[in-house]
């Protein structure tokens, strides 16, 4: 699907009725996610404090450095607000370090364990065309940067894409987790999927539109 294909259906970006999607802005490439969300009609909101979670209908946890992001979450007391956000029905898109942060050994939001830097030093950065379940027949250009893969999954975790025999995109309920950087290729389908998950979520979605 070309960039912006969802746009005609969406309210004007930044308008009062646009869906507010938070981007955890502790560290990493949150600005690129915000730009992609704006392009598909969402109103991106940088989130750094517990109070800011109350204003968003969905959350992106970007790539960056998972240890740094985890420390920032602890420092800023964001773990509980993030858990409450998910418990209230709101979805998260976690990309690369954002996937790691959501796993069982970090925030414990998804029944997966991610393995950091799994593709090895010689493959610090590469791109691949991936078929991602739920995104239609066209493959997605995926940018991997010192990427994790999913080492183990619990029951109920859906595999959406794999590479070299390892899951690199999964969905566990409201958690949509990918090992690559969708914000660096001009394909907003995962961000659109996050918005669709938020639209399907109960109550607080309406609050976040006010
Ligand atoms: N290797 C990083 C980490 O372990 C993740 C890299 C990324 O987000 N691009 O945190």
C-alpha cells in the first residue's frame, strides 16, 4: 500500500478529532515515528511523564538502546502507567529496542523473550523484504539495525513474520512487536495497524480524542 493510502479515511492530521498516538520520547528515534503517524492522519504526542499517558489512545515504543530506554522508564516511573495503559485496552507498537523493552525480562507486557543483537556483529545493519501477516500480499521493506529476534514465545503469541527461521514480528494481544524499524522505510502499514487496534479498543479511546 502506498504511503498515505489510509489518509482519505482519517481525520485531518493534528485536528481535534485525530487519534492521539503517544510516542515514548525517552530516547531513540521517536521523531521518525511521530512524522510517520502525522502522515497517516494521527496526532502524535511525545510522552515522557505518567500524566501524558492519559492523553493517548495508543503508544509507540521506538528503537534505540534498550538498556537506556529501560533505565529512563525506571527513572521517570513509567512502568506502571505503561502497564495500566495496556490493561485499559490500549495497544502498543514496539520496534527493535521497543520490542526488547516489552518482553518478559523487561516490562513483562508480552509473553516473549527477545534476544538482543541476535543477528551478529557482521550483520549490524541490513534490509530485507518481509511478508507480514495481516498487511496484505505486498512485502514490507524492513530495516534491521543491531536488531533482536524473538527467542521464545508463550502460547497465544501470533507470529507475523520471520527471518532466517526466527520470528521478527509478533502480536500478543494488544502488543505489536517488530525487530526492525518500520519508521525508516516509507511504509506506514504497521502504524496504521496500531491505529486500527486503538480504534477497536474500548472507552479510553474516546477520552483521548477530547
Ligand atoms: N541493539 C539495541 C538494543 O539492544 C537495539 C537496536 C535498535 O533499536 N535499533 O537495545
